[in-house]
């Protein structure tokens, strides 16, 4: 029998088995998540099985088509990422049970490749949907927060101008603090929205362990547009081999972004520097230091922002508070020194690193 005849014979047997395969897979999925047994879920899965059969028997493997099938699986109500592996095992077993040993041997490698492609498509679609939801939520949150803050700063400005009548020096000082705090909050919200908008345009994935250099490159690409808007120069100095990092990538990335965004808001000289190196000794440590300067000619601490005038109370901004908390959870330390320049130094211990 020729190859075309063999494939045609397998195709006819597979199509005849499609209802049985769908029933077996649905039973496996129902054991994972009972909500999938609904009529709408069953209909979607039966159509998906038919397309799976078509792709298994296709002349060439089509990765894009496999991704599309995974995206369709993501659209099935109540199907979650935790269900994916067991669902793949379920459909694998369903196909294997409905084919003879000879047919299964012919199709197994193609089928495994197709399942991996479907899994990738499912996860990519899930990430994209989550990113869109996050972007929408951040946008709504930004609008809801900025509306009352704009009202506070606007009325503060009106009173400061004396439109509602004269005010005392003490009142002027308090109103100025309220106005400046409101402006700082607006800047933080805008920065957060800008970062989230950039992240929504790409998928960020880091393995474990991951290269420190890759994470730093990603952070700088995210922050650079904001630095350009403020006419700031952003520099990176890396000394020696940085190795790889096992600490949670999202937490480390958030800490670096928080420190750099704070520095961009506070820098007066227009230069923000990120320095990194591995510190060796009794314990090995990855050091990440963000530094920015004050205006030339300023005396002592006069040019520094209010939250840095008291060394014991430097972390008053929510980004810095969160940064310190994440650092403690990773077993590291975060310190601040202030003089002619302000430096935030993040140290991650050896147990968060791999060589």
C-alpha cells in the first residue's frame, strides 16, 4: 500500500474515531474542571478535536496553526493554565486509545509536536489577555486616582494665588506642601502607566536562572523613554561577570524600575547612573546601585528632596517602600546615602544567585 493510501486509511479511521476521542477527552477535562462539561464546552472541544485530526494528518507541520488551536482552547470557558498539562495528557491518551499500535507509532511524534505548539499558543493568548486586562485596569485606576488629585492640586493652586482671599504664611506653607505632594502623585501615576503600556506591547519571560545582563537590558529599555522625556541622561556601568540570577525576576525588575523612576523624578543635575557588580568575600553578593546628583553649588542637603533630608525616614514614597519590602523577602538589603549625590544600593545575597 502506498504512503498516500496509508494516510488516507489512517485519516478515515481517525475521523470515524473523532466522537470517541472527544468523549474521552471531555471525560478527562471534566475530571479536571467540572465546569468544562457544559454543553458549550463540549461543542467547542469536539470542533477542536476535528481540527486536531486535520493537523496531525497535514502534509507539513504548521506551528502557526498549532498556536491558533491553542488560542481556541484558551477561549473555552473556565479553562485555566493549571489545567493545561493534564488536558494535554488527556487528549494524548484519548488518541492513543482509539488508534491501533501501528497507526499510533506513525503519528505519535507529529502529535506530540502539535501538543507543544498548542500549549505555547494557549499560554501566549492567556498572557496577552491578562496584559490587556491589566492595561485596562491601570488606565481606569489612573483616571479614577487622577481626577480627585487634580481637584486637590487645582483648588490648592487657586487658594495659593489668593483668588479666594488672603492667606497667612503658615497656610501658604501647608498649601504648597499639599500642591507639591499632589503633583508628585500625578507624576508617579503617569510613570506607572507609561511602563505598563510598554510592557503590554511585548511578552516578558525569564527562565530560572536567567542572565542578569538580560534583565538590566530590559529595564533600561523600559526606563529610557521616560528619561528622554525629562531630558535626563541614563547610564549603566557593569563591572566583571554578573552571572545569572535565581531570584524572582518580577520582584527584581520592579525594584530596579522603582529606584530608577524615583531617581528620574528627583534628579536635578539630569544624570542618573546604574552601577552593578558582584561583590566577593566571605559571601558573594550582587550589588545594584542607582545614583543621581543635586544641583551644582547647592550646600549640603539643601538641594535634596524632602524625603531624603532625614536619613531615618528616607523611604516615604510607595515605590521605595515596596522596593525595600521585596528586597527583604529576597534576603537582601536596601540602603540609601545622601551627600553631593544620592545613592540607593540594593544587595542580593549568594542564595539568590547562581554562577
